[in-house]
């Protein structure tokens, strides 16, 4: 018998997982990868689809075995102790206010361009998406998941129709020469595309929200991987096959593909797709970060003031959600004024998420005893993600600084807790001694 309680099911869980992975990057990354490797970029897409399956499955199995809002931080604590759990938690939590504004602004720019609005409108759209996702999460994850299910259903249908209709315009000549540059170009394209495959770790933070995590979380993950893989590969193929040389020069490949199937209304359809993609990613990451902050606060890895005094596993972590949303809004406004570049935000986010992924895979090699194939997959994936992490270059300073801050905070809070415990123990002993003296005098 599978124990069930109110919470996420396979459908809503799949939608949240798809939203975390299939983000606004799909609006431009097919073009960016084509610019790096031409038609050969399809090999990079295919390679990452294959590599992402064991990574997604490892996180699904870990989340099913250890359902907790702490996600990868919980896995790291169980495998290596609390000293490593704090940095891992900070990497994910603070990566969200870096990545979410970038995603929202990319979606806003695409929406503004597709709808023919001015450049300043992009920031307004981004903030509206943030506010909508905040409100969606504020009323509870079950309703948020249903909204996400609707959004993902519309988006998947739209992208599937786009791939099908645009696919009728594919030309074989656009795939030659298949490798206009050497094989290293495929590696460069894969490094660019890694951002499109980050997000499998995000669903682990929602594992405790599932009605039956041991049964439903792996199913939701496998379904999400299948849907995302088909959409990514389909878009990569039709982008090259339909646009040809233009695939590597345009910044709005999806709009050009939509024009092949919808003609004049393509701009409105592209704006809709951009909004759906953006909301899905922002909604899922805010949900995961909010629950992670709550868990870290209870473990003294973040300030206790971030926790919400509410009962129940599915209670809304309002304080943590508010903190991460406000931080995202501030950075979005800062980036909109040009004080922070979107490229820097994306690369810093990728460095943090790659570090989180590496920590989760390393934890799997310890926690998944008795699952030899999964442990081997985790070891191999560690090598691949570690290579990606090395290519983050100077942006490795971001997870390094966060790790130092998290370790320092955890050390101070642990010491303070120890002092408080010692004082409480001493006070109790003093009261006990005083009580014994009073009893002696009375006798």
C-alpha cells in the first residue's frame, strides 16, 4: 500500500519539473548553439539529452528516498554531514535571485519584441511575471501546480504544433556541411546548452510535497524528461532545417519558425510562448527555493527569522518565498538599468547550479547503496558536470564566495546554539541545586 496524503500528483509534479527545465533559454539557445557549431549543434543537444537522463533519475530516486524541502542540501547532509549541507543550500537558494531575473528579462525582451512593444516594456513584463509567480506560490503549491499544469499543457501543445508545421519546410541542404568547424565547436555548444538542462535538482526540493513521493516523483521525472527531450530535439532540428544559415544569426528563432506555420499572427503566438516559458521556470524555482530556505532556517544554516511558524508538511513558507522574490525583483530592476549584464547573471547561475548538481551526484554515490547502476551513473555524471564546472572560469568565484559565507554563518550559529544550550543546562542545574537546598532547610 502506498501512503497518500494531500499534495502533488504525477500530473502537477511533471508540470513543475518541466517548468524548471524547459525555461526561456529555449527561446534563444537553439540559435546560440547553431552559431557555435552549425548543424553539428544537434549532436550537442542529443548528447545532453542522453546525459541528463541518469542525472534526472538519480535526483528522482534520492528525492523519493529522502523527501524533504532541503533537496540536495538534505542529500549532502545525510552523505557528508551538516558542514557541506550549508554551502550546497546557499548555492541553490541564492542562485535563484540570480537566474530568475535573467529568465524573466529574457522572456520579457522576447515578449516585447514579438508584440512590437518598446524595450522598456521588457522590465515591466519581467516584474509582472515575478509578481504572478509569487502570488501563485503564496496561495499554496497544490494550486500553483495546477496553474503550472495548465501553462505547461498549453506550452507543450504550442511547441509541438510549431515543430510539426515548421517541419514541413525543412530543407536537407541546410544540414550541409554538417560540421562547418572542428569537433571542439560541439563541445562549446554543449557548454552553452548546459543552462537548458539545469533544473532537475529543483524538483528534489518539492519532494516532500508529493502525495506519494516514492511512487510519483520518479514517474513525474521520467515523464518530464521524455517531454523535454522530444521538444528540445524537435526545435533544434527544425531551427537548423528551416532557417539554415539564419539559425546562427537571429535572436528570435522561435518567432521565425512560427511565421512559417502561422504567418502574420506569429508575433502574438511567440509572445504567448515566451510568457508561458518564463512563468513556468520562475514559478518552479521560486517554489523550490522557498522550501529550501525554510528547511535551512530550521537547521540553523540560515537565519531562523526566514522560517514561517506554520504547521504541516505542505504549509506555505511565506517568509522564505518573500525574501527570494524580493531579492529577484531588486536584481531584475538592476539588470534592467544595465548595471548587471544578463550574460553575467546566466553564467553565475550556471556555476552555482552546476556546483549543486555535482554535490547531489556525489551524495548519490554514498546514499544509493544497493543500486550499483545508479551509483555508476552518478560517478560518470560527476566527471561530466565537473568538467562543465571548470569551464565556468572566473564565475566559480560566485559559488566559492557563497560557500565561504554559508560555512561562516553555520559555524557562528552552531557556536551560539552550543553556548545557549550550555547556559540553559547551567541554569537548570542551578535551579535544581537551589531546590535541593530549600528542601534541606525545610527538613
